[in-house]
């Protein structure tokens, strides 16, 4: 029995919508979901598992309609899904009454339930969220049944507020595979027959690395699983250490080369470290315009000669300010404060001259 396991798609979310290049990100996430449906047909997948947070919010009828139109493209794949912490089931939720196709199955109870898929000799067990947080360990109640040869557990589990579970104990319950959601970074635990699929598309600058789905196969005596990169973009952090002699044009050229090497379709954060000439700080807006740049993190310090400045201003306010700060070694945060204050004082002096 061959399966694909996805989770945490967050359909309806629109990361980077504030940027011109990010206007289509919401549709890209839907497009990736559609591509998984097509992959199920191409790879002759028997079962598609969706381990929570298919949507970014509790869905309305139109959301389920759009998903159902994609499920209608499946030629020979069963679908089993649960609601997670973002798309939880509300009191009047269409999750409860939506008329899915016969091959689409929603495990809509907050207690563990199961669906038996006789055509692929598989039982899938799991439960859904009815609130954004769930502190009860409902997955502990799950048990394989005797109705099917292959047994799968579908769960959305994380910290103490998200259906806490001891993963080692879950792995000992006898399931052939445990498909998990909640973690946005994929994690394959081959020896435990268990995996977090991670988010299909990365959804924030913290979600660096490859994203995609889990491809697996269960037969009479083994379960094999592997992660398949599938996202159309990747978040990449570019670190650049500045020196006091680097010009802004040189910095931009260096970053442009790096962006081209990684691929301009990806999304970047730029982390700047080191020193820069006090009179020539970089222009953040220009760096953001170099490509799909979501953020510029400034860890730089101006390259002041503090000893020379102290000697030059030993009899004025700037000298007194420096003496106070230089009494003891300063950490990074204190150095930042020192330089911000020093820059303000020097600018004030320049305006009066």
C-alpha cells in the first residue's frame, strides 16, 4: 500500500503579502496542494493522509468546496484527514456536514475514531481539534483494530497545549505508520515508523530548509518512508560580514551574486554582521529591492575609533558619555546602545557647527 502524507498546508494564508513579489503566495500554496493531488495520480498512490491544518483558519463552505474540486481529480486514491489547531471544528462548522466524495474521509470526532478502507485493506485512526488548543492526550486511546491488514494513526500533536503524546509510547502501539502534523519542519523517524510531514510550503522566514511531503509504502513485513522535497520556494538566510572598507555598491553586488546562485525564486533574509564606516551606513530599502528579500537583520556596528574619539572629546559631553560606557566591558546589546547614543551626540554636534 503506497501513501503520501502531508500536513500544515495552511490554505488561505498569505505570507509576504505586503511585498509586491509576495502577492501570489496565497495562490502558490493552493497550487502546491493541487500538485500533490496530481502526484497521487502519477505515482499511483493508494492513500493521501492529511494530518491537520489543511486550512489556516476554521474553514467555511467555500473552502471545502475548493478542496473537494481538487479531490475530484483523484483517480484511485483514498483521502483521510483530521482538523488541527488552526482549522479546528467549531460548533456550526461545515467540517461536520460537508458531503465529501466517497473516497474522502474526515475523522471529525475529538476522541479517536477510525475508518476502514477495504479496497486497500487499511484502517486509519485519528481525531480532530475542536479548539485552537487541546491539552488532553487523546491519541493515547488509539489502538489498531483487527479489521484491516494495515494500520495507520493520524495525529496532530506537539507541546502540552496541542494534544501531548509520548511518541515512543505511540510507536509501541502496533501501528504500521504514524502520520503527524503540528511541526512545520519535516522529521522522519524511520525506526519508529513515524514522521512529521512539515508544512508543504514554507510559511515564514523561520521555516528555512526543504519542505514537501512524506512518501511511504507498507507491505506485509515492513514500512518504508522518505521525505520528498516539493515546495516551489525555499527560505534562505544569507549572512554577510561587513568590513569598514566595503562600499554599499560592493555589498549589493555580493548579495546579488548570492541570490542568483541560490535561485531568484527563493525567499531571502539578509543577516549583516561586522563593521561599517560611520558616515556610510547601508540603505535597507535598497537591499530589500535586490530580489525576494523578506527581511534585513542588522547585527553591524559602526567602526568608530573610540580611543581617538575619547581623546578628541575628553572635555565635552561626548567624552563624558564614552567614559561612562567604557568603564566595563560591554555585551552586544550594550554596544548597540553605546553606538546609537554616540551617533546621536555626534550628529547633534555636527548640526551646531
